[in-house]
């Protein structure tokens, strides 16, 4: 069972889709989300446009509840360890921290 210290479990599809992205660059992005009812991280959305750099953007708004921030932080760390091959990592608490200008500057 997941808790704030250990983080959520990671669904096998998350790793599978990441490996496809890493090996074949088949997706423009993968959106993962924490599914609290299932107590795991799942794939929420895929877009099929090939790209060459792999970004990991962790979105945790400042307005989130403290408990949710704790679960998110521990789940992010656990989940991030499952994904070998990420080239750029961003932590965003505000939309401006993950804008196109920020992404372009980190991609170079």
C-alpha cells in the first residue's frame, strides 16, 4: 500500500511506454498521473509525434495540499528511478517554470 514515505506503485504500462519512447522515439510526450484510488502511477495520455530529447517534467503546483505534495514527491522519486534515459529534468510549481522558452533553453 502506498503512503507518503514510499510513494505510489508504478503500473507496468508506464515503463513499457517509456521504453518505447526511449528506443523508438515514437511519442511526442507521455503524461503520467497518480491514480489515488488504484494507488499507482498510470499512463494518462500519449501523443504520437517522434522527438529526439527526453524530458521529465514534474508538475506539483504550490496550491496543492501538503499531503498531496508529500505523496507526489515520494512517488516522483520512485517513478523517476524506473525511467533510465531521461536527458532533461524539470521541477515545476508554476506554469511559467515549464513554458516553451524554458524547455527550448534546456534542450540546447
